[in-house]
C-alpha cells in the first residue's frame, strides 16, 4: 500500500493563524483532514512583532488541526505576507549538450534565470515560472524529453526582507514546528481559487487580509503582475474603534454584522459601553462614513497597482476576491460599479474530505499553501538557498 502523503500548511495572518492538514490523493484532489484557526495578537501587516504570542497561536492552531486529522505533523509550509515582498523578472537561455531536454537542463536554466540582483538585506523567497521556450517557440508546458538546441526560461523572483523572513521562521520554530517552504500569500490564495480558464483569459485577484492586500494579475495562463499594499480589513476595524469610541472587539462586530459599503441605512445601534454599566448609541450613518472613507483609500491603492497593467477591455474573467476582508458587505457591488468589471468572492476549489469547513474566502491562503506542497515532493537535502529555489521548480517536471 502506498504511503499516504500528508502535509501541514500554515497561514500566519494579521488577525488569525490558520492551520490545515491535508492529504494529496492520486487523483489530484486535496482531501482536508483537519483545519483550525486561532486569533493572534502580535502581527502587523504580515510582520511578527511579538514572537511569544504569535508562537502560541501557531502552536494552538497546528495542534488542533493535527488532532482533528489524527496526525502529528511537525513540518509545515508557511504563507509569507507583507508589503516588503517584491518581484523581479528573470530570464535565461542555455544550449543543450545532449540535444534532449533533461531534468538537469531545467535546473540549469532556472538557476540562471533566478540569479537576479538583490537589494541590500533581501533574499529569495520563491521563484515563479512564467514561461518556457524551446528553440524560440514559447508557451511550452512540459519540455522534458523534447529534442532541441536551446532552452529558455522566464521567471518572477519573489524577494523579501531578510529580517522579516528570519523572524517568521523563528516564530514557527518556537511553536515546535519546522518551516519547510515559504509561499507568498497572494500566490497561495490564487492557487486555491482561480481556475486555469480564468488565468488564461485574464483575471485580477485581490487577497484582502487583515493587514495587507495582495494584488495579482494573470493573463495567458501566466502571472503578469504581483504586488502587496499595506491595507486590509483590520484598518476598518481600527478606524471604527477610534472614530466611534468603542473597543476593538466591538468595532470588529460592528464591521462584520452591520457595516456595508455605499449603504444608505439610517438609525442607531446599541453597544455596551467600555465600563459595561451603560449602553452607547452608535449612529449608523457615522459608521458608514468611516467605512466609506477607508474603502475609498484602499481602492485608490489597488488602482495604483492596476494602472501598471495595459488593458484593452479589462480582465475578461473580472475580479476574484479572497481573504476575510473580502467579506465586507457591499464591497463587490461597489467595485463593480467603480471599475465596470464583474467581481466575485473566491472559495477554494478541488477539495475533498472536510471541504465544507475550508470553503471560505478566509481560508484560501492556507488551502493554497497545501496545494503548493501537494504539487511536488519537498526536498529535504538541498543546502544553498539557490539550490532550494531551483530544486522546487525542477521537481514540478518530474
């Protein structure tokens, strides 16, 4: 009987830590065996600020997911987020010695393409393959075994601040876990919810987390743009807390239960005063004005990224939103009116097992991390960062 391929995925977000245990099945489906989320304090916009509190949240979420799955996994792939993440295009071309494309040829061309100039204090997080050309013919999906003279590779090299990366790895280690791979959160959530058809015709993906929003654009089946803005759903909660004079937990409840974009609702809402001895009346109009101001600012940020893309008629598949911040009432219709593109919530696809528990936009990132793990066998023996990056992509062709 073949050994079961179990994996542990983590998403250490601004407001919660999500953990998922899944099994990669031979038919390509990802079976969810355990899933858990733990509120976290000590994360800001994808950065670790309080290591002990974050480590406790990671340990709790991982333990509960393992308990649900009946597993004891201690090695995990981890989503990494934050506006410190940037992408740099890389390209390389190699001549083939044997005349037939082999694994070592793929490794060689990807390694050369990934050698881009890094800024001070930065390191490679991930190499995303964009395209392969064989003897000048582009769009080759799987070149292994083809007869050719030259092989070319176009990649995006995702880099991040070394300090942020070290702290994320450190806090996962403090939780008693070993981080195997770091997966950019926007890439992971897109992998969880976008279909191949959407990526082919053109789609904008917005991963609206607590502290950040990932902006990705796919066209012709490839990632064309990637960026992160330092605003998410937590910004609205903070504004409501300050503007209305309520504690953060009350502000979050008001946001989730009553706030809506472009709403004309009138009246007041009752919340318990901080002292707990009296009731405070919150004008709904005032709450909506606070939400509208922050959403307008957030949308302006997103548009600054999207303006870097040359559009003819916009993305044919529209906009797909994931993350807990995407659940804000009225956000989809507001963006549809402003941009003239269809907007929908993205939920994880291609799942089995306890899939009902994970079919939420808020779990897209952790599901995508598990899918990234399932797509290859993790290398345990590579030594250098460059070898680790290249080996990951070479394994995809096996």
